[in-house]
């Protein structure tokens, strides 16, 4: 048992630190928080706009981002001066990918097919915006519950077409590139291999995806979903990988629902639109449950404080055992049959010999990322 209140853990990709509370036993009651509905007055615009059925793409605001820079820049712009940013001052957009009319259920409850359809719609938006080539980054998010910033009760993914690469993603891009130079391989690929082999933070896996709680988790019950195949751009994900990510989301969020269906933010990290990072970056989804308020230590220092060690969080999630999901059999064991959920029949796969649907080659053991090589 560690002797300190906090265990300082370092993110091997960004180099950022996290303070993980390790001196107390996990108390589930402290983290029971149900997502609250949004007060929409009983009117859901996403049920009617745009018209039609099925999954739809709705533009909420064009030219959504007005780049003003510093206060001095903004003052000069008001006097007619121009900012030199290589792009128009009002750029980008905010849109939403909405589920069929009347679909207000949680993401894990709607079934893998609909989740995959939503993810594929996001993938196609990224492809389209890359071809246009006027902005820098596409951020896809889901905000579930009023506490997580949701503005609607309708199941949807928000899409932000940004004129800048977000700071967090920029740190991942730089850290991953440095890691590749130093270690000769993608840090996310190594994470996948390490987490599968070690198993203590593994939540779920199949032939295309691995879901695990990162060693330096910033949020209680934070989970990443990372594809086995190395690919920087989610816009280039193949059908099997999109479906696998959908099934992984269903599995993980169903387990998180055992915590009374908490509010959460789901975010996609993918390659920028106009930078080539094919060899160094790796797209992935992150789930951040919103189970606590940010306190003064975090605001004052920028040091995230996680009151639940990721190892304890995964143990709690898996302790629930087999749970019935919306459109299939009980959730598979984290190292159980990886093919049934994703509908694949690639020969030769096993728990010890996972195979990518792209390469059909087993993943070899290698250095340990958590131990620095």
C-alpha cells in the first residue's frame, strides 16, 4: 500500500502528470450520480430538424469561430486591422449528427448498428472537411446529461470544425512524435499491446479495438477505446474498425451505466485536417464520466486529481459480471470470445493471439510503456 495520499502518475505520451488518490478504499456510493435530463420545455428540435427519418446531419452554425487573438488584436481588428492567421476571421462550423426522431435513449441502449451509423456519419464528415481544406481540426463529442454540458436530450454527436488544433491534441501530437523518434514505434500501439498483456486496466477487447483505463487517468472511470491497427485519421477507418469501436462503446458505457447512468463526455482524438502525422499519431475515443466537481488544487495548478485509481475503476466495472445489453447476448468477458460481438470470423484469433482485421497478423510482445521501455 502506498504511503502517500496521492500517487503522481505521468502520461507517457504528453508528459503531463496526474495526482491519483491511493490511500482510501473505493466507495461506490461516493460515485453514484445519474445523468440529469436537459430542461427543453418538452420540445426537441432534433426530432424534427432536419426533416426525414434515420440519422441526419444538422448544421447549427456556420462561421462559428471568430478569431480575435489577444485583447490588443481584437482592438486593432475593430479599427480595421487584419489578423494574419492565413484564414478568414470567421471560420469553421458547429453541427450535430442526430439519431432518428424520438431517439432519447442512452448511447449504449440503442444497439451496435445505430452506434456504428452515427460513428460512420462522423467519419464521413471528417473526410468531407479534409477535402475542403479550409480549417485545421474536427472535434467530435457527445455530451450526455446536463452535468456534462448537454444541450438536448436527443441522442447525437456534436461536430466542431475548428480553425486551430486544440491544445490537448497538439500535446498528444508532439508527444507521440517524440516517442516515435525515441522508441521507434507509435506509443498508442505500444499501449494497446501493454494493456492487453498486463490486463489489470483492460475493460474489453475484440479483433479491432481495445478498451482500457489509462495508467494516468484524469477522470474517475476514464476509458480509452484504441484501434489495434495503426491509423492516425479516423476518416480512413474501415467498416470493421468503425463497427468495432461502436461495439466497444456499447460495452463500456453499459458497464458505466451500473454507476446509475452517469453524465459523461465522449471525445474523438484524430489527425488534424492539414498536417500529415500518419506515422506518429493514432486515432482513439475517450470516455470521461463527470462524477465530481473540479476543486481548487486542480484550478490552481492544472494538475488533474483522480479520486479513483484506474485499476480500482476497472475492477469495479468488471465485478458487475455479465450484463444484458440492448441488442445482443450478455457482455463478453474482457478476454473472452472477441469475435461474436463484432461479427467477424477471422481464423486463428485467440485471447493470446489477437489479430487485426486489416493485417490478419498477430501482435508481438514488446517493451513495456508504463515502465518506460
